[in-house]
């Protein structure tokens, strides 16, 4: 899990924690915002791949996080699932 300060707790998907706890979005909402399939978000959160974002997608995420007072420096360096 990723805490608001960016620390990671083993066994949880950082992307899922960011999506649910920091962005307050469903998988469908995140997928729609990023222009990807819900199944892609689900796979990333299960650890069946590491998220790779286009610059435009990353800007969407950063803009949403900025509304919560979270910056790039607050995010984990590794977004892979640590299960």
C-alpha cells in the first residue's frame, strides 16, 4: 500500500491504493480518465503487469492528485504489485 507520504506497505498494489484512497475513483473511472480498458487497470492492480503511462495519462493522474495536495515526489518509485 502507499501512504499519502509515499511509503509502501508490502502485499498491496500501490496503484489500487492511489486509485481508491487518494483519487477516490473506481477502476472504471480511472480507466475512462486514462482512455484504457478496465481490464488493464484490473491486471495492473493484480500484479499481472507494471503500469506504463503515456505522458498524457500521467498528466491526468498528476492533475487529479494535485487537487488533493499530492505531488510527484509523494508517489512511489515502483508501481508494481509487491505480492
